C-alpha cells in the first residue's frame, strides 16, 4: 500500500481506524477456517455509510481491490485479503437503526451481531430466524454475504428468505437501494441476487430484515438410535408425514462423545450411533398433535429412547450439546476443519457410510453434526495443522467427501459459501457456461472486479461470456 | 424472411418441431433444453426476434417477433423424488398435470397462481405470480431451487441445484424467477415440494372492505398462521360484497384449533366451505385474473393494503382485486388505458410501492414495461444484466417501458 493511499484512508476514517503494522494485520490473517491464511495490505474500519462510500470511491480511483469483512467467523476463507488488497471491516457499523414491531421489520447496519438483533426485538415477542452456530459473534452483513443458515432454517428458510431491502455501495462508490421493505422487488429480484454473493457485488451498508413472532409453543425431542441409517430414515419419515420441524439435527457417535467428554455434557447417550434433535414449534395444538406423530415415527424407526422437553430450561438442556458441539470438538485437537456440504435427504445413510470409509482410509477424527432435515452435512475433522502430513491428509479427505456428496447430486456448500476454500470444486457442479454467467453477473455490479477478488468463481474455468458476442460482430 | 426462418428452423429441429402460428409466423417447438438453446443461438446469429409462448393461457401472444418459441414441447415432469421432496419439471408442463402427478405421491407444490389450471410452470416462474398461498408458503422464489435457462444467445445456464439448501456460487435462479423471460428462456426448473397437508379447510367471511381488512389485521397480529388470508373484491368473488377467505392447512387437530381461534376473533361470521367446493372457489378466484386485459401487482406492507386499494380505486377502478391481507401483495385485473396505468405507477412509487405489470396487451407492455420507476442505480445494473443474458436483444420482452 502506498503511503499516499494510507494517508487518504486515514483522512476518511481517522488515523486510529487504519491498521497497517504486521502485528495488527495478523488478527485478520484468517477467518474461522484454519486451513487458509493471508495478510491484508491494510485494514480500514469505517463507522458510517458515508465513509464506506468515500473509501470505495477512493479505491475505485486508484484501482485497488478490497475485501469487506464482518466478525471474521466465516468458514470458507471468504473474508481473507491479499497484501495488495484493502480489508474493510464493518464491525464499527453496529447500530440497529429501526425496529418496527407491528410490521415486523428491523433496519440494521451490517456490523450488528446476529444474536444482538434477536435480543433487541425479544421485548416485542419477535426474533430473527437465521441462527448460525456463530450467532453470538457473526454479523448480519456477513450473514447477507454468505446467505448464512443455521439449525432453525429448515422450516423458516435461510438468510435470503429474511432480507427484504438493502442499501448497497457498489465497488465504484455509487449507492443504490435494492428491494423494498415489503419484500416485493422493484424490477428483477436483485436482493435475491445480492444475498450470498460473498462480498463480490458491493458492500451492504443498510439491511432491512424480516422478523418473526416467537412461537407460542415449542417442543424439543431427543431420540437416540443404534444406527445412523435408522436415524436418517426417521428424518425422511418425519418430513414425508407432512411435518416440517423448526429444526431437525443429527449428531453421530464421535460428536456425542466429544460433547459428553466436555464441560457441555448434556446427558446424551454415548453408546448411541446417532442422536436426533427434533424441534417443533407453532400453536400449542399443532405442536401437540405433531409431537405425537413424531414420537410414533421415531419409535417405529427404532429410536431406543425419546426424551421430550417443552419448558425453556429443559429445552436448553437438550440443545446444549448441539449448540456447543463445535466448542466441544475444539478440545480434541488444536485445529478443527469445519466442513459443509449438502446431499439429497434420501442419500444421507449412504453418504454417512462413505464418510466413515474416508475417515478410516485417512486415519482422521471426523465428528458429524448436521442439519439432517435439509441434508446439510458438517463433517468436522480434528487435526493439528503444525503437522504437514496430517494437514495434507485433511485436505485430501475433505476433497473426497465433497466428491462423494457431488456424486449423489449434492452441493459443495449449504451455508458456509465457496470463498477461496472451495474454488476448485465449483467446476464439479457448474459447467463453463454457468460459471461464465456467474462471472458476468458479478461484472454487472462490479465491472472492474475489485470487490473480494479471486473468490467463488474460478475464472480459469469460465467460458468467456463475450465470446459469442465478439464472434458475431 | 419468414420463409428463410422457417426453413432454417426445420433444418435444425426437423419438420415436426416447426410450424406456423395463426399469423404465419414460424413457431419452433423444441423438445429438449439443448434444442431450445440451438434455436436461440440461431436467432442470435441471425438477429431474429423471439417471442416465447407457454400454453397460451396467461400473456397474450402478441409481442412482435420473427419467430415464436413454444415451450409446449418441453412438457415433461422429468423426475419426482418423494423422499427429497424435490421435482424437476420442464417449463411447458401444465401446473394441473404436475399437481395430479404429485398428489399420487402425497405431495404438493404450495403455489396457487392466478390464471387457468393448465398454465405452464415456466410462465408461473418467469412472472413470479404467486397466489393466496404466498401468505403461508412464501413467494414463487421460495419454491424454486434451481433452473436451466437458455440465454438470448443460446447458452444453457444451470442455476442452483436440486438440493433444498445450497450456497454454491451466486444465486442466479433469483434473476430468472420473476425476470419475465428478459434474461433467458426457462427450460426446466427444480421445485421444492411439501407433503400434502392432512387437513385443508377454507373459510369465507363477507362484509365491507373496511371490516374485512381490519379483521385481517387482527388475524395477522394474533397467533394464527393460515396458508392463505386473501381479500377478494365483489367482482372477483362474484358476490355482492367483499370476501375474506382463509385457508387453514396442517394436521386435523391443528386446523380445528385454528378454526376455534379464528371464530373467537372479532365479529366476522366465518363460513366453512364444503370440501367439494373448495377447489372451485379458489380456482374461480384465480381465473378471475383473466377477466380483463390488464393484470398488475402492487407490493405493500400489511398496513398499507387499505391505502393501496384506495389508490387502485381512485386511479383505475375497483376491478377484480385479490389482496394478500397479511403479505401485502395486491393483484388487480381490469381494463385501463396507458395514461392511467402510468399515473398509478407514479403514485405508487411516490408511496415507495413497486408496481409490476403482470399481463397486458403488447402496446401497453411496450410503453409501460413490466417494471419501471427504478430507484437510482438499479436501471444501470438491470441493463447490464440484460446485455449479459441477451446480448443481441433477441428476446422480445418489454422489461422496462419505452417512456
């Protein structure tokens, strides 16, 4: 970074909000995934939308690329920046601008922490649905960029289903508003396009979200099974019965063992091959009747025991192990590669067998905790990245797991994004024309490709979108 | 030129895939996404304008074009996966046929769009015309997991996928759902299904508009989440007064509990429809949207329904109105001249309400556009996207007006 650029950035945000010493930059070298590392050229921390505009204007002028970053809890290396790139952290823009309890909307700055929003609207009997495991730290801006999910997205949808309007600063510093607070687009659904664009279309500086009413009644059930297959069959049977639980989560034996050996021990049966958490919510009568059906299904699919809780405290106890599973796995080894893939629900039993085979082949510790209801797997590998041989085995195992998921018609990511971690896998599921289309769509927002360069779309695998046009002229 | 086009298309698709429409315009009926893309590529290379037609039940086939591309040859339900609750369906498949096929498996696509039951899936997705079920099950975008689209220059883009949760790459599907075919011709879609609800009951209350909108607000504020909560104008409901119809879905116990709550709320007298009249009731309301040449939708917030209905009544007429009392999507059908529609769009925009022209004769579409009154900066992005997906401007779609 040139001294003149540092000086100009300092003039925009104040010198104390520009970080460029190596020790300062180290904080930003990684996100939540320990397998990628890169130092940004400089970190700049704006406080207002006007400052974001000025920064992007400036960078556009000097043609320096940038990466926007929230809390850095992402799991795909998406918020890492190279030394020739400016990292813009948005955590100072953390104001909740407006809450409308009647129309159930909130207007937020991107740096608002996910869980803080739900806390703020709790007095109105409302909550914000998407609840990624990192919700105590992750920001709404990051959730928008990644189209974040969470356990409670089965019934109510992921981030894209809860964002209605965005104020966006485009990479050339111009400002535009996408969508409307009512959720009906003005023209094509550009909000739908922007959510999940992994920071490559611009920076959202104001986000209008939809809030939901806290359900009148909630029932959480915990069932344990002697095989993963029978637990998976229970998942399919519940959905096939017309019941859409608020959450439908599975943990395998390794995950349960990790939880029960930790301070988060929740009393999960350690001899079970799989534990299923089913949460039903809605009106009391509906929950009651659905719970009876679910209990029946769990029993007929071979559940050994079904525990049920309806008070907040009892439910929290059943959830504790699931919510803290990642923390518990952290005890197993210094590093945890949290992976993310999706398979059709019907392929769950087969894919779990395959992951077990891969685990054995590569001699790794893999714990599975996942959103079974929507087939969203999280095979998590505990390892020590200081051992290069092990790290190489982890990379190879991740690759094989992804290949297996793609082979059954799945996807390489359900909620963590592509970032730079899964760039190589994109051609496995998208052909050259589709990848080319993605790149071209990005260029409609960011013609010079200055926002989060090098992520999501492997440029070398894209068919040049202008080829046909030039052939004609 | 028509003869040349006809001959060239026949060389590409064979004699059975190419005919002429009633005005003598060559009509290609490709039977695979690949052959669809070939037709687009040829049109792009030759600079021919394409009009897309589905089953001819929604938009009038009147856009000027050198050739017609019909999706009726793409009418297959490619696959249904009951265990995954996902179906892959070609664009020309009629909704009714899909509905019957899914019902055999105990499954359901929770979409009840306006128009005739045989309307094509491609038309519903391209226009994002959700019906009353939007209240409980979301807009069309929530039901589409992915799609295959032939661009204006004949590339096939495979957006999204067949799994219910997927963030691999940008969400290109969103561009095509409600893109009115301006970014390509939808060949195939992957749809998210649900299990057929065990109980499905419709209740109707009648009264003045004000009574009903006020009651609807109470229902929304109360702890009730019906599948649909739709306000129907007298003309649409074919009755003397306004009607508020609510559709309760779920388990038998849950629906019965909803009925108890509903009837305990306010003064309205709710009449349950007998099972054999329910489908007919909703289908009449859906067909009502075809009873005038122009259909448009306004997206308002729940508390803005009254104001928007007043606006419609003032700028146009009471017309055939179906209004989502909770989600705030208001659909109006009737007859209106261009100037009135323009004035409505301006007045709506001043209230921060987007107005989308869903169907109208070509002169109105061309002048007004499906979309308009963009906010600053949006037009530039949309223009670039159109240039990307239809670089030769072959697709005869009036996304924006010619104003």
